[in-house]
C-alpha cells in the first residue's frame, strides 16, 4: 500500500508511513466498495486515538534544526574565508610597515650617534684652539694695565685711589755693614692719605743676590722669612722684618695675614717699633709687608702708615705726666692693646687694611 501524503510504500503490518509519519489509509478507501464501509467504524477510531499532532511535527523540527546548523556552518566558513582573504591582503602592508619602523629605529640611532660624535668633535676642536692660541686667551682674561710700572715692578692702587707713587733708584748705603743695603728701586707715595706720621709710605724692591753681597747678616734674616712664609703660623708672636732695618724692637704684632701676588708671596701685619716703653698710637703704628718672589730673586718691602679710632693721636698726649705709672704696668698694657687690635675688623683701620692688601696683591715682578 502507498502513502497518500508522500507516495512511499507502507508495509501491511505497519499502521503509519515510515517516511513522513502519515496514518495508513483504510481498506475501504483502497477497495472503493460503498456497502463495506462498516468496518471503518472499527478502524476509524484507531487512527483518531493513535494520531497525534506532535508526531508529525517531530520530523519537521529535526529538519529545521539541521537547516539552521548548516546555515551557521556556512556563515562561519564564509567568515573564515573572508578573514583569510583579508589577512592575505593585509600581510604585505603590515610587513612593509614593520620594515619602515625598523628603518626609523636605525635612522634615529644614526642621528643620535652623529650628534654625539659632532659634540665630541666640537669639544676637541675648542680644546685644540685653546692650546694653539694661549696668548689670545690670556689677552681676553687680562685686566687693565697696572697704574705704576718701573723697572721690574708694576702694581695698581686700590680701587678709586691714586697715591701718587714716585719711583726712583736709590743708591746703595754701605757705611755700616749691619745696615748696608744695595742700590734698589723705591716707590714713595706723595699723595698717600696719611703724611703727618713718623713713617713715610713707600715700597722698595731689592735684588736678593745684591743684598747678600753687601750685607752678610741678610742671609739669616731672609732664610727666617722664607721659613716663616712656608709655615704660615696662625698666631705668631713676631714677624720677621728684613727691611727696612730699625734700630728698635717690635713692640706689637697684630692683624697678620698672608698674601700672594703674581710670582710670589708675603705677609702683612700691623706693628709699632720702639726703643723704650711707649704707648701704641696713630703717629707710630704702620702696615708692613715682607715678601719674596717664588724663585727667590727679589725681596719686596712695604711700609704704609695706618690709624685706628681706638688709639690716641700720639704717645705724649696719652701719657701726660704719668710716665712712671705707665711703665710700671707696661707689660699688661701691651697684652691688652695687642689683644684689642687683633680683634678689630681690618676695615676699621684707615686706610682699610683690605684695600692695602689689594694693592700688594696686584704686584707683578719681571723675572730676570
């Protein structure tokens, strides 16, 4: 028997189509005889009981699920194909971009290397130019010309000052061997701010070799000064005074300071010399400098009067009629006055000790 729905063969023992699930047709339909329709009453209820709407829907649901599955697989395949095609086109561009980035890195490294090498070259070139042209560099650094130059010594006044130095060559003094000095250059300051004092303001420069020829005692005093400058004691009791030679003793030694000048060094201090007990006063104290060139060829001496507001104008006005009482306490007096002056500000003296230092430090000695 054939199924009325799909035309498939239905076995006799089966009640439904094995292909589409439709019920098997009744025998009456097959024979076509009207009077024998009675058995249908026995058979008709069977299909009504057995047939169910869900049974035919089961194969249809499976078919729909399979269709959706195949559609999904197809879409996934299409997407995969599109991705492969996209990658095939994008790969050359990505590779080219990566090569460009690598080239950029190389170019940047080359630029950095070039910049470093360029800087090193310029630095070496500048150094070479400095070595090849030392004279030009010195000319650029040099300050103004010295205010005073005579023979081997040049120097400048303190800023804003003009002491009216008058250079001259003084003859040798050989009458007394102990006081003997050779011919030397002297610079007397005629416009120095303090003129009415016991000492006159002046510089003097001596040839050491010539000094030793005329004065045998000079060798010891010069050696003492050289040792003193090498040691640079902080609080010395006395400072070697080589020249000028005083027939007196060093009463006080205060405001000791070590100075340097071009090609030499020395020491400055404030002092007063005397042959007897006498007050420290503005008439007699002075700024002294004793120096040597580094090669020992020249000795330089400076004597410059100074004053301080704490000191009396002169010794007589301070003592009056009490000289006996003064000499009885003289040692204590010297200790007190020396301690006081040593603690004073160098700028509280007149002229300022620092200004006189500046003048000494500008000295230039032409070596033989």
